[in-house]
């Protein structure tokens, strides 16, 4: 869909593009007028007004005048009017209304802290941000969970993320910065560079307690049992984990999991493991380039059962060729295994993934049905976030059985804790409790450059933290 945006001074262009993309996932935007456009949007500003003109199918819907109030709220009023007009012109609404950000629960958390009631919060979401009642209600519920967790944090608490951006194969929907490799020598070089960073970075955080550790990727399960023991051992020996609440190892692909690795993960002290099914249908797994059989997942899960892990299983909603029935079938098969956590991801059509380049936009329905199915099987949502370009503008939600809410995910989504990010592509966070501001600590994204220039990558992070 071709959309021309004629916005004076390009003011709020990013926010407006994000909203329109939520309606039309394949939207292509142009600043210059083109003949074969599908939608034309012009915004001009006059002192305390924003004048909006929308043109569809060569028919001008005359302008709306938006009276701008408090400056920080200008964009909300503009988004409301754009939403209302697109909703009218195309007879289409969005369950998340005008919210396009990654962390919709943050609004409810802030309102809770300001003394607002649940009813006030839900009313604000529905009337001001145009969310459905169900989405507003779940945001409010999850805000309570986040608040309970962060209220128990000390000023010295931090989270630790360690990235293993290597996979044996790359799925065609993936846009994460990762390296496809099974070269043991290459993997060992990366692990040694990572351990070097652990040794140097840890010295600057001696006074910090690590509340939660997450080893993610990529596919951390690609590491050998020896490398797993070495890596986790170095983390434990160099960081203060005496009061660590959770230690997660994202094993990932089932074909990278065996008894020796599981034993190494458990004996090293990790207590939570992720085994990512993505789908429980062989035909889907082949289509997305994963090339792994469902039987292999069952085999890996059965092995993990022996080690008394808290287990999480991922599924992705909207994968190529899957309809609602197939996805719900996958969900029911995973529920039958009774894992402590189940995470449902909505397929995000990343701009640099093969599936986006092919413009194979999959229409998928029924995500909301999953909430009811999981509730009926004693799973409740414990964290939620969103991404752009998702199937039907749906969300990503983690569910758990009572007593097994994941800690790291809630901490990260709350943005109320500092994060130490180690490895190529790992981003840290600096949290200022006094101002409630968060700053990003970026490192090297390219794994080859990280291996070749480890010291420079470390120094770059240390400078951002203000240590050097």
C-alpha cells in the first residue's frame, strides 16, 4: 500500500508512520506526491492547531482541526484523529488502538504509582488510547505484577544478559543479528572473547547484586557442554549472584539439546531453561527454514524433564502457511506437556528478514482465543510486550502456572532496573531511579568484529557507563 505523507516540518512523522503501519502492515511511505498512491495524508500546524487532510480513492475527506493542549499530549490528539479517520474510511479498528510502543504496560504502572485506581487506568486506555477493554484490563493486571517485583528491588540490583548470537541454521522470519555457524573453533573463539569481557566488566559491578541472569541468543544450546560449564562458571565466579532470583539458559533449538549439555546447565546452577518449539507441525518448520522435526522437540523436552528445570516453551503465531486451527493445535500439544511457562510470540515481519522481503504477509486470527484456552488450563499472563509489523497488530505474551512467573522478562519490560549486556549484539541499560530515565549501552553488533576487537568493544561499553 502506497501512502504519501505531507507533514509540515516532518513533525511527529515517526509516530504517525508507526500508527499507519499498524493498520497497513505493507505500507510504503513517500514524502513526494505520486500518482498511484492509495492514501494521502497532509498535516499542517497553525499556532495551537494541527490541520489534517486525508485523501483516499481520489475523494478528499475534509480537514479536522485538532486543538493542541499540553505539548507532550499534542501527538496523542493527532493520533486519535488519524485513527478515527482511518477507522471510518476503511472500517477497521485495532485492539491496541493508537498505542504502537513496545511497552504498553508502562502507562498503567506509572498511573498505579500515581495513585490511580484500576478503573481509572482502564478508562484512560479505552477512552484516550482507544484500546479494547480486554487489552486495557490485561495491561492493568500486569502493571500490578511489575510493581510487586520492582518494589522488592534494592538500588544496587541489576540484571545480566549474556548473548550467544550463533545459530546452526537461520529461520527465514528472523532478523536478529546472529551468525549461522557450527564451526567449533569459531564458537570457541567467541566464548573466549566473551569470557574476556566477563572478567573486565565484572570488576566495575562488585557492589551490584545480580537479581536475574539470562543467557540468550541466537542459540546458546549450540555451545558444547564444556563451554556451557565454563561460561556459567565464569559468570558465577565474577558477578555477585548471592541473591540472584533466577538464572535462565535459553537452550533454543531442540536439535542442540542433549543430556550432557542439560547436565552441564543444571550442575552449573541455571534453574530455568527455554526450549523453543515455534510450531508443532513439521510442514511449518520446513517452510520457515528451521528444518527440525517435532519429534526432536519431544525428545529434547523429555530429556529436560529429568533435570527439574523450570521450563519455558515458545510458539509463534502467524507463521507461513499456518491457520488458526494449526496454531491452536500447537498450543494444545504444548499445554499437554505441562511446562511451567509458555510464551506466545506474534510473528513480526522484520524489514531485513526474508519473509518481509518476499512480502509474504500472513493474515492470522485467533490470538485472543489463546488467553482463554491457557486460562482454562491454569496459565495466567505475567508479562507482555509488542513489536512493529506483527500479524494483526497482536502482542507477545508470557504465561505461567501459579508461582512460576518469569523474573528477567518482567524486569526488562518494566525498565526499572539497570542491565549489564555482555557479548556481541547485547545492549545494556543504565537506569536512573531519581529521574526514571533509561539510557542504552550499545556494543559491537557484528560478531566477527567483536571477536577481532574485543577490547575496543569492552571499552566502548565502559565509556558509556562512565567508568573510563
